């Protein structure tokens, strides 16, 4: 059984978090906000990865899976000593990939 059969995926919350993360900000937002937003995005992305039961052999989907797992692995190496710009860039990359996965889920649901 997939997680979304027990709990529907909250696309509105995912979309809101992604939108907030992708608003370009200069100067950079406070590091605490970046870290919290990255943590939220990481959770959204992990949920979407666990819930996805579509065609993982399709080149587009395979590339998206690789990108998601690469970003999630990068999150494990980031800590308080990571430069703020790098943390901000990782957060934005997580947002882009999370948005792509959410779009993939929505496409799959609309096909059913």
C-alpha cells in the first residue's frame, strides 16, 4: 500500500512551500528560515517519492528520481557550517525538484 491511500497528499501545502522557496530574495533570507524551509521541502519530497507508483522506467521519471535522491543526499552533508548561499541554493533546488514531482503526481492522478 502506498502512503497516499491512507493520507492524501496535501498539494496545497506543498505548492505553498515551493512558491515561498522560489521567490528570489536579495539579500538572502535569514539562515534559520532557509533551513526550516529546506526541511519542509525535504519532507515533501520524501513523501512524494514514497507515494509515487508510476512508471519509474520512463527517462523523465528516472532522471527526476536521480535528482531527488542526489539532493536528499546533499541535505545530509549540510550543517550550520555550510555557507548561507549554498544552503539557499540547495533549498531552491529542492523546491524545483519537489514541484516537478508534485506535477508528476498530479498528471498521474488526472490520467486515472
